[in-house]
C-alpha cells in the first residue's frame, strides 16, 4: 500500500472511469498544478505526482506488482476504466511534491515496525551520524505523518491537510502517540539529484488511453458473449428438463401414445429458444385438442394439471 498524508483536498471520491483522464491531465498541466492524484482500484493503488504542471512521477502498486512511469499510467487507465475505482486529488507545494516523488522512489530501510518497540533516540542518532536523507513515516490505520530528513537533520513535517513542509511537529508527532502506531524508515536522494522527466512530454498519453479503452471494450464483449453462451446453455438444459417432464406425465396418464403426442406438440409449438409461459400455454391447448382423440376429458385434465405443477416446480 502507498501510504501518504492526504494534503489539501481539491476533489475526492471521483469515479475515474467517468473521466477522460488525458484531458484531465492536460488541465492540470495548463493550470501548473502541484500535488498528487491517488487512484484506489480493485487491482491496486496508483499515485501520480505533478510539480508545476509536470507529471514527474507515476507509481502503481498491487500485492505482487510494482509499476512505474508509463507502465504505471497504463495500469491506472486500465483499472480506472474497469470500474469500482476512486480518485482523490490533493494539492501540495512544488517543494513538497518533489519530496513525495523522492519518497516514493526511495529505498526502504525499515518497514512496518511497531513504534513502541523502536529505540527512537538510537534511530535518530543513526540518521544524524550517517548524514542520511530520507523520511520517517509514522502511521496508524487512520492517520499518516511524514518527517523529512536531510543530511541527518530534520527538514520538516507533512501530515493530513498540509500543503507545505511544516516546521512545527505538534500535529505530525501526535500520530506517534496513537495506539498501534508504526514506523517506516526510507532513504531518498536529494530532490536536485533526481532525474525529473515530464511524462506528459516523454510519452504519448492519448494512445495509451485509447489502448486501455479498447482493451476494456474487448473484455466487455468477451464477457457479454460468454454470458450469452451460458444463458443459451441454461435455456437448452431447462428445455430438455421441461420436455422430459411433460412426456413422462403424458405417458403416466395416456400411455406411450400420450408421450408421443406430448413430444410432437412440444417440438411443434414451443420454440427452440427459451421455454416461456405463452409458449407453454399454447402447448397445453394443442395437446388437449390432440389428446381428446385418445382419452376422455378426466384423464386429459389430470394430465395437464400434473404437467403444470411439475413445470412450476422446476428451477
């Protein structure tokens, strides 16, 4: 899971499957947007980071998968169009956006350590002595705070609702006091050392989007065709069951000749497709007329009543 504070919300709870994402990216670019887009999907989580309108980072993580850059954008498109996804957009300062970019592509030193079991003083001493640059991520199920370090010294804090790297620790450090708080330690490069590529310029996003659209359309057609095949198979199986039930009832009341009459009228009156109530009604009328030639009204009526009960009892 990609753990980040929420920043300053621009829009939340959007269905990205109803959004033309390349157009949306274009608007963020023209508006010099800095911040990140978070996609929660059925197949994983995607984060796209913008800095002054440049799409500088794309990451998609699933249980057994981690994609970056163009591959991540493609998967975000696919998962968004597949349905059931959620998009949240958060504004950040350009400096904080760069720091988040460095964080997401940094090296994990420790992950998921229970804070109460960590010697924080020793950990901070290690960061200082080794002049590490990176981030402490402190979190619970509900809240997340980041503490950025540069060359072993604390640089600032980022927590829910922030847009800047803040210098006061009160809100961020309060997360550490919560029951079950955990900590990750991540080592990153300096922002100026990172290779920053505008993915909107280096990749042709429109064909990537169209590929995802076409892929979803193909998948939908395959699903529809498979559903139609299954429905046809179920209807054929039910038709066979109904035909067998009707023939057996006719034989019990009118003997073999009754079974032959039922089979003949069923094939003639009931279409080869689904067995419908109007088709069955026409069958009962036709069989009643034909059966009058070989049996009396009492036997014919008893046969028809048994047939109707039997059909109603079928799933």
